[in-house]
C-alpha cells in the first residue's frame, strides 16, 4: 500500500519546503510545488461544482463537431450534444461539445459565481478577468482563443443528466430537463486593446444559467479550493480526479476500494487498454491528491483505496506544524 501523493505532503509538513526538496526524487518536484502552494495558501477561497459534474466529466480531447458525448458512471449518465451557431454572414455551423481543461475552468467559474451570489444571472467582464488572473491564466493570445472556443461550445451544447434509481428499469430513470447549461450569454468578443494597453470587451457582460441546472447546483454544490484548481489548471484529468475526490471522500463512512476497471471506465476515455491508462491515471492522481492535503488515498496493485477524509479548512493546514513553518512554506512556495 502506497500513498497516492508519494509522501510529498507529509515531507513538506514535517520538514518544510526546502528540506523536502532535498529528500525527494527530481521527478516528484512538480508534486512538491503543488503541495507547497496549496498548503501555503491562506486565502481559503472556494469554488464550487455541481455534484453530477464531479462524477462524470467532459471529454479530454476534441471530438468530431457533430459527435455527441455519453458517459455512464454507476447509475448516472451524462449526455452532451453539440449545438449550432451562426457567426456573421456564414451559414450556421456545428460547434462541437466542450472539452479539455479550459472548458472545465469556465464551468467552475460560472458555478462558483452562481453559488456565491445565489443567482443564475452572472456578471463577467472584470470579475472573470480577475478570476483568470488568480488562476494564472493570461487574458490574451492562445489562452483567450481557447477560452473563446470552449465558451461557445458550452453555450450552444445541450447537457442532460439521468439517474437510474435502484431496482428501476431504464424507462424509469430520472432525467434533468435542461437543454442548455447557459440560457443566454457567454460569447467571447475579440479583445480590443485600449490606449493604456489593457484589453477590454473580451467577455459578454452577463451570463444567465439555465434554471434547471441552477436549481440542481444549489441543491448539490461541492466545495473546491481555488488554490487546488490553480495548481491543476492545465490538466483536465487531474481536475476531474480532484473534483471527484472532493465529492467522494467527504461522503465516505468507511474505506472504499475502487478497482482499476471501474477507474478506467470513469476516467479512461481515450485509452482503449488498461495498461495504457494506468500510468497516466497514477500521475494525475498523485497531482490531485497533492492538491488536496486532507485526502487519504492509497494505491494498491488491484485498486486504489479511498479513506474518509474531511473537506479542507484554513485551520487544517496548521495542524501539526507551527505558524513559523507555515509562513516558511508560503514564502518558499512562492519563489519555487
């Protein structure tokens, strides 16, 4: 049995960043950076995700523009179908379904704003630009182009969740009725550079979430940590694992084994064979667990073992370490 984070978190807590760096293999330095940044974060700022999106996920890579996406995990099925959009004088075109890390970040932002403001009417503009800055994302160039494309895909696609209740036949499944995540808005403009060098008008002013999706989100929000999202922002698989753990670990009342075939089914889209999927999953799992200090996840030959784990709180970082060491972690991680 081995710690999914390879013991890096414990080394940082016990010895501090600098000493831990001397004690780990060079290949584990990215895990040290993730753990140090998250442990050193004292803002406590939270994000949110709908629980259904913690159990199922978007595709990691681009699909054909007319291809639907269907993922089933246990009793839950996610169906995403692409929509059409008319841009300028061109004929309507199929946009394709959202995919990759940028689409996930947009959804986390929208859900976070909806939960925090208790409104499906979400302001963008400066607020989204500020959030992008906190996540370490540039607001121009290739990043803006990727965000623009994924925003259009999110705004035009239909997304439905269905749950099969125990003992029911498929026709008795419960399906969320929303056809769109977004009722209106979320179309990024081409950025305009002002005289002072700042880029304006990158985003629509406001977005309105679909009412059904918003109601489900209010009933089933899963707290996430901004610091963790920031560290995992470039890996769609690590983000998926992190939000899954954020949901699952908090609800466990006993340790639970998840076999490799089940993990392959849930996270292995794009990997035909288990032997190809397993090394990639283990790497992303180590990153996700490094970003979740309280997570207790062990890796065994036939499965991973999930242990009941609390959600993160600001005070939990101080357990077992003195304030001086915590400040040291913060200072050193910022200069990593």
